[in-house]
C-alpha cells in the first residue's frame, strides 16, 4: 500500500486493521507527527514499513506493536531526539533498522533490546555524542553499524564492543581526535573500520590490537601527523590515508598485514623513508601512495612483499625510479610512477621487477632522457608502456618489448633524425593489433576490479626538423632516408 505524499499527520490506533494480508506499507512524506500506540496492530504479515521523511519527534512505547514479521523499518529523516528502551521490543524478525538523519543525541542502555535478527543498524547523520556502555547490547546478529556524521568526540569502545559479531563499522565524520587501546575497542569479527574525515591527530600503537580480523582501515581526511605501528595478530588492511598531513607511516609486526593500502593525497607527507613500514605484511597486494610528497623510497622500504601486485607512487616528488626499493617484489604486475619529476631513466631502472611487470606508467614525468639500458630485463611480459606527455626528443631501441599491446608516446617533442631511427623501425615492425582488447591487460584489469577501454594506437609525432613537423614517427620515412 503506497500512501506517500499525503497529509496524514496522525496514524490512529488500529488504522490498518482491515488489511491483515498487507506486506508493504509506504508512508513517506506524509507529514506524520504522531504514531498512536497500537497503530499497526493487525498487520502481522507486514515485511516493510516506511515512515521516512516525516515529522516524528518521538515513538510511543507500543507504537510498533503487532509487527512480528517486519523485516525492514525506515525511520530516516524524522525529528527523533530520543529512543526509549522497549520501543522496538516487538520486532523480533527485523533485519534492517534505519534511523539516519534524525536528531538523536544519546543512546540509552538496552535501547535495541529484542532485535535479535537485526544485521544492519543505521544511525548516521544524527547528533550522537554519548552511547551508554550497554546501548548496543541485545543485538547478537548485528554485522554492520553506521555511526558516521555524528558528534562523537571519543570512541565509545565499551558500547561498540557489545556487538561482538560486528564486521563493518562506519565512524567517519565524527570529531574524534584520538583512538587508543584504552578506548576499549574489542571486536573480534571486525573486518572494516572507517574513521575517515574526522579530527584524528594521533593513534595509539595498539588502538586496534583487539580487532584481529581487521582488513580495511580507512583514515582519510584526518589531521594525523604520525601513524604508529599497528599492533595485533594480523594488522589492518587496507589502510586508506587519503587527505591526511601524514609525516610517518608504520605497520610492523608478525602475521598478515595490509592487502590494500591507499594513502593518497597526504599533503604533509614530505618524504617517505618507508623503512620497514610494511615488513611482515605478507598478504599485501595493492599499495596506493598516490598524491603525496614522497621524495625518496629507501631500499627495503616496500619489501619483501611476495604478493604485492600493484604499486602506485604517482603524483609525488620522486626524482628517480626507486630501483632498489623494488627489490623483493617478485609478483609486481603494475607500477605507476606518472606525475613525478623523474627527468631521466637510468640503466636497469626496473630490473628487480622485470620478470613480472606488465603495466608501466611513466607519463607526465618530465622525462628528457632515457638511457639505452633503462628497460633492461623487461621483455615480452610487458603489455603496456605509458610515456606520453614528457619532454623526450629521442628514445633508445626497444627490441625486447615484443609483447607490447599498448605503447603511448604522444605529447613528446621527438626530433626525427638518425638518433630516433631505432624507434621509427620499432614502430614500423609493431603488428597492427591496437584496436582489439588485449586478454592479458584485461585479465589484470579485472583482477583490480575494473575494465579497460578498447586500446587505440596513440603514436609519437615529430616536432623537428621543420620538414617532418607534425608527421607521425612511424610514417615519417623521408626523415630517416639518409640514416
């Protein structure tokens, strides 16, 4: 029954008693200010009740009686300021309860008692500043809790720890300034913890020590200057540190650690001497350090990481390829170095990862010179090479790169003379296969959760001499006749 958009104001007692077979009732945007006690009695088969976007400021204790089969209750976008224990006691089959976008400031003890089947509780976009220690008691099936966009100034560890089965916890956009072991967060089943866009200035070294299954830690958009080693049987993964002025990053200790670590756009990260930061993180697969101010990656900082497949260091301040730091990464498939002021590639720059590397991004890196042995060791396994938007006038021969499916050299001021003859000859020998999707590249892309567009042939263009200007290197035959 869809009644949304009417001006009902009040739901009287037994208002729907004549509809005992009703399963879905939509009362959104009906300007409801009061739900009388027993308003829904007789709706024993109702599965969904939507009271979102009304003007409810309170719920009488027996307002929801008679809804023993209800699985989903939407109360989002009302004016609720408080919840009384027992309000939801008759909803034993409820699976999802949405209380987002209300005006709640406090959760009393046992307020959700009786909700034995609830697996997702949404409390985001309220004004919650305090949770009673037993506020979440009586929720044995709770797996997901949304508390983001509230006014929590301290982590309510004792209250949260009542939900022992919790797997995903969203606490972002709260004015939390510190999280430590003393906050008492004990969640043995927790896999994802989101603390993004808060006011965190520090983390205790054992803040998450009692969350042994933690795999995702999101700390984007805080005010962290240091991040201590993460303690616990298997430290958190992935850790997202986007937008924080991070100075030091640490993740040491035994066992499995990060699987994905995307600390992007950390404006204060001037230098990444990542000494042993991820040592012991044997399950680390994807590491994102994009958009920081990293000037140096020291030898041993990244490895050994036997399973690392994807490393993003783009948009930093690296002045050379961190060759020695790439040692100990035998499974690396994708290396992203674009947007760094590299200027030159030296001999053997990618030698440590030459056997496994398939995707190499060097575009927009101010490259002016590439040494003859810069790509030494790279062979048919390399599928994609991005060198566009640099300052290259010449490029050495690339005879070993026979497996390339995409080589992008556009946006370089190439000088089409005898020095560029190896590139001219190489491109003329390349098979015409740029218009089809490459299985290897697609397979890699699918593993990273995305699909690549159809590859097109993006070629190099002559900038000099004047007689060849604008011609593609591949077809500028006249410019190389004298060579």
